[in-house]
C-alpha cells in the first residue's frame, strides 16, 4: 500500500476531528446520516449524469491505483531484459531473440519484440505503439476524471444539503429551543461536501493521474529501449539511456 495515501487520509480526517474536539465539539455532532446521504448520493448522481457508464466503471477500478505503492523494480527488470536482448543481437542476430521471447513476462514488451523479430520498420513500430500509449492514457484519464468531477460537485451538493436543513429548521420556528442545534446539523452537510471534495475525491483523482502518467512513462521506456535493441549500440549505452527514464522529475 502507498504510505502517502493512507497516512495522508489519516492525518487529514483525523486532524479535523481532533481540532473539532479541541474547540469543545464532539465527534457525534459531525456524524449525521442524513447529511452524508444527501452529499454522497447527490455527488454520485451528478457524476453519473456527466460521465459515460464505461468511464464510471473504469474510474472505480482505478481507485486501487491510489493505494498501490510504486514498484521501481518492475522497470529495472524490463531494462535488464532489454539490455540482455541487445547483447544477444550483438553476438548473434535478431532471429536469436526467439529463444528469449518465452522468458519475457511484460506483455507490452513482448508485443514490440515480436514486431522487431518480424523485421518491421522501426519507425512503423514507433508510430504504432506511441498511438497505443496515447490512446490508453486518454482512456485511463477519462476514468480518473470521475474523481475530480466528484470533487467539483461535492461542495455544491453540501450547500444544497445545508439549505434543505435550514428550510426544515425555519418550518419549525415554534420550538426556539431547538433552533441552534437544528442549524448546526444543517451546516454539517456543508462540512461533508467540502471535506469529501478536498480530503478524498480531489486528492484521489490527482494520485490516480500520477499513477497513469507513471505507467505511460514505463511504456515509453520499453518502446525506446526496444527500438535500441537492433540499433548497434553497446549494451552499456542502452542501459544508461534507459535508466535516465527512472529519474523522477
């Protein structure tokens, strides 16, 4: 699990609850089922209206990426495989890569390598797989967008919840002893709307987009490395060029 995501959510939500207690409030005052129902259902409805079903389903599937820890070892493993393929080509030929093909686990690398073994022109290979990378990235960003949309709608739905609560309060002005508590409950919906947006939805959307960008970078690393296999460059040069992709900006 990505420590930053888990700890961040804990600090963000926990800090608000602790701060509320320091000010003399209690956790029970923030636990309002009606406010939560209005904000979450209203936000979900707005997101569903504004996005296609396929994007909604993909966005939910991408949620796990926000909690996955980045594994640089996978990139290093691919680099080692590419460098080994470069050595084989230098010593023997491109056809000799057939024996290496079954050992490679990364499906994207295997697809590119198959084209290289078949003698496809490098520029055509680059064009094909750059298009594939861009198309997949665009598709994944559309899924990640639902979390940013939720962060945009949630505060407004929270305000709607607060107004609905105040309408209920104003309809019961005869019992003035309950006005203060009623108004407080009404504004919990605003807290939920703003809180969910800025502590959950928008941060998760940003983290998912970061993971998508990292995935695209890894694929570009594989593409560039694969095109160097039959370039005639030494395996050391290929290794150095590919490791440059591992430097975080």
